[in-house]
């Protein structure tokens, strides 16, 4: 898993049927110094309800499709957001982060 900042969302009017109802996010992976690297941005399926500005965990490869329920066909993805980082764990990484709304 890696840390990234959510920097946007993707709107797709036509996509694979297994992606129906799933949100696509644009992620900027963090550098070793904790800064988002927008030049290395990737698109990932959101499995946890993350929003723009949040610090998230994501995984790549086959493991990315395992974030969804068993029994259904896994969505075709190479990257998935699998967690939202807790600000209490490392407050320095959260400078400028969007506040999380209560759901």
C-alpha cells in the first residue's frame, strides 16, 4: 500500500458494466518527504468513500480488485483506494487537507 492525496475525480459517461456505481478518483502519490507528486498521478477506484483533498491508502495490481465483496465479479482495476488516513497518526501530513464531513 501507498499513501496519496486525492486531487480530483473522473467522470466517465461510458465505462465497463462492472464499474457501474463506482467512483473514480485522481490520486497524487506522496513523495518520501510527504508532498503530493501530481506528475505521477494515477486513477483509482474508490472502495471507501474518500473525497478530494483527503489523504488515502491505495494498492495496485491484482490486490486492487480484492477490495470489493466476494461473490461478485471483481471490477477491472489496477488501483483502488482502500483506506482514509487518520490525521491523529501523523498531523504533519495533513496540512492543507480538506476537512472530512460526518456521514
